[in-house]
């Protein structure tokens, strides 16, 4: 059972700080891949990076 909240609208409006497809293709091989141990990955790493870049660009108001 996932502890993640259900998203009513999984398609959100992109922010200017979001990764483009070309940027994602460059960064994706640099991220760790699951090795079969521990919990399965339940989050989208691209969305995590988008959130980090959003905070980095806008600051923490």
C-alpha cells in the first residue's frame, strides 16, 4: 500500500524551471538505478529534480 497521496490531476502545468526533455536525457543516466534491494522506487525522479530546481530558482519565500 502506497503512502503517497492520490493526485486528482496528474497532468500539471509546467513551470519555467522544469527540466526539458533534452535536459532530462542528459541527467537521467547520472541518477542511481534501483539495485533490487530495499523498497521499490515509488516516486518520479524527474519530478523530484523539478521541485529542487523550482526552489533553487525561486528561493524559499
